[in-house]
C-alpha cells in the first residue's frame, strides 16, 4: 500500500495492492490544526445520508509554555 | 492483545446505540446510520477490527469512511525501521489530539468554569500556570546548551530568549488578588506534578532532542483552542469576580501566535532526516510523560481544595516553622516539631528526625507488582551518584559523594531498564536535579533508599551496604547547618516525599507502544 500526497491541500491518492488507485481531490484540511474543519472534510466525502460528525472536546485554558 | 497495523486503534471507541453507530476518537465523534453499517460487511469487519482499512477498500462504499477515520488518525500505522521527521510529525498529530481530549476531559475545568472549585484550587491552578511558564525558557535553554543539531540549537537559543521573561510579564499573579506577597508567589513550592513536569522536560531536553521538540509542540499547538480558551477565561472571571484578570494571559497567547511558536516547532519536523524506530518510541514516550504530568497537575490542583475562601499557600519551610497552618506543603497529621530546635542545626539529626516524623513514617503498602521499578530506581540512583561526585568540590563533599557512589553501585541492579511507573522517573529526576548540591543530593538519595526499603536487597549485600551508607551519612554528622540550610533541606525532603508517595500509590503505567494503542 502506498499513500501519496501530490499536494497537501489538493489531492490525496491511496493505492492498495491489486486495486485501482483512489484519488480524493479538494481542500484536505489538517484536522489536528483546526479540529472544527471536520465538517469541511465531511462535505468533501460521499458519506451515507444521516452521517454526522462533531468535535466533542470542550477545551479550556491553552497549555502554557 | 496487540492491534494489527491497519486496524482501528484500541482507543477508538465504537458504540452501537439504536439506529446509530458512534465512533469516537481524540477530539471527534462520528455518527453513522446503523442500517448502513450493518448492510456493509466490509465496514462491520473494519469496526470489529478483523480487517484493515486496506482490505476494506475492496468495497468502494467504504472509501469515504476510511478517509474520514484516517484524517482523525484512527488507524494503527504500519511499523517501520526508520521514519523521516515529516513522518514522525504526521504520526504525532493524532496522538497529540487524543492527549488534548484527555487533558480537557478532567473535571477540574468545569469546576473552574462554573465557580464550583474553591478559591484555593483557583490559586493553585493560577500558580501552576506561572510555574509552567517559568520553566519554558529554562527548558529551552537546557536544550540549546546541550543540543547537538545546529538548526535546532539555534531555534531553542532564540526560543529561550523569547520565553524566559513571559512568567514575569504575564503569569506572575497580582499579589493583592491572592492576599499574599510577591515573594510568597515566587517562593511557592510547586505542586508535585508541576515539579515532575518541569524536571522531566529538563531531562528530556538534555538527552532526547526529538522528545523535547514533540513536547514543546504539544504545548504550543494548543493555541488551536484559543477561542475555547477565551470563552473559558471569561467564565472564570465571571464566576470568581475577577474581571479582566486573564487579559495578560490572552496577550501572551497573541505573542505566541505572532512569533509563530507552534508553526516554528512544526517546521523543525518538516525534514527528510530520519530517526530509528527505537528513537521514535523513546521520543513519543517522553512526550507522553510530559502530557501525563501536566494532566496529573489537574489532580494535584484539585487536592488543594479548602472550604470557602480560605487560601493556604504551599510556602517553603521558614525558620524551621513546621506549622500546618502556615503552609500547605506539610502533609496531614504531620507531627509537631521537636522541642529542641538544635535537632535542625546538624545534618544527621535533622535527617533522623525527619525520617521518623509522624505523618511520614506511616506509609501505604509500597509495591504494586505490575509496576515494580526497583531495579530501575536503583540503577538510576547509582547514575546520579556519579553526577553528584562530579559536582563535589570540598574535601568532605568529595569523600561523602564518593562513598555514596561506591555503595549505590554495589547495590545497583544492572540494566534496570526504563521505568513503567511515571512517578519512578519523577523520583529519579528529582534526585538527578539535586546533584549540583552534594549535601542536598545525599539527603535525597538517603530518603529515596529508606523509603524504598532495603528489605528487597539480598541480606549479605544489605548489611554491607547499610554500613557503607551509614558511614557515608555519619561522615556528615558534624556538618552544622544554618537556619536557612535547614529550611531548604526540610522543604526539599518534603517535596521528594510527595513524589515517592505518588510512586507508591499510582499505578498507571507508561504505554508500551504509543503508535499501536
């Protein structure tokens, strides 16, 4: 299996051995830099009707440094 | 049982409930229609962890779900022999998110937000943040002074200069708010977890550059929660009637953003330089321990609960005054001080009195078999003895530390391994940091050995060792202490005893494989 990123923001290609490559195009936000972008990601994907996603963590004070 | 690479991590929570299936990991929860899940055997096997995501791709209808779960970091990565720093960064991101989720799940946050936490807990939390800020420049400087990589060393030199003054400008609390003096705040004895965090990050900075970068990144990248943070501060200001109290904290966050601290740390990992799998495991372990001690500090803060608006600060011992009404650092039931103050004028008598003081002598049952880190502690203490000898300068200190080094080496168990109990490491780090002051170190190592109970050492070795150790301490028996020295030693022993107590009563082990959990 290989996973390549032609551009971090525009394309994600997944290749599984023996299968045709699967390409996802569009803005692929890094969720870990902005957890709320999971909603944007959901819009890009063809998920079954009724699928929901949400951020369940209610953060408080940032970790000081 | 280990989860195979490509399957859902153990920490991914799957819950079937009525007509929905909920998948929870780190910061997110995905809800799927149960009918759809049950109609796709590929998805069922994926959720049951009996197939990998690559196998599930055979079903085109599963692709989007796999993408969604991949983005969250839900799958166990395939192990490799080496990793580029870029790969390390990508592997760390979901771990970091799961640690944030655990950190913010602590009940203390809601208690502060609602005003339910006592005033003393609020003060303890505020001063804990001051301590973490105070450590930032120090830890960065430790890294810069000992690091070997040119680019990273330059980064942390600049980082140290940017960070060291923030504790003074932004986090040194207004004493009038606390009804205490500025000197009280500066002298406040850190909570045990605050000490453990600071000393662990110092040791990590010395010997694990990658672990240091990951820890710093975990801290700085929490600015992603700036909006939630601002809301939280507003709630606390309102709940405790301290309007605009957190403005300086918000100003600090803005500076961190403007100076690009989080992005700068992320860029350090934007490289094709490789590390071995072993180096990666070690770095992740160290980063986890940093997170663990930060999360534990929330427990320590909660332990500072007092009724009403009473504030009892953790002040260092002063003038050998051991009144529990003066400082929160004394454990419950601590005995009244000796009637003869001369006990504290000599090193040996001070130690003997302290070891047998009520409230400390009665210890809980010591060992958790699953977390028996005795070999690690003994070999670690032996290592500290050479450092202490390396800092000794006076004749008496050289001879005392040399004897102690000989003794500790004789009882050390070879290849003690890495500690499984995080607090074993905290104890070792505390003793390590004391090595720059030989007498303080000798007291710390004596206390650690006495609390560890030499019963576990073979009889023949123990009798020789005890004689050697008592000779070592006896050598100092004529060491006269000033009042300030006695205060400092008593405070230090109390701090170490807090860490030893946590070692004896905590059982959460360091995760064996963070990439697989």
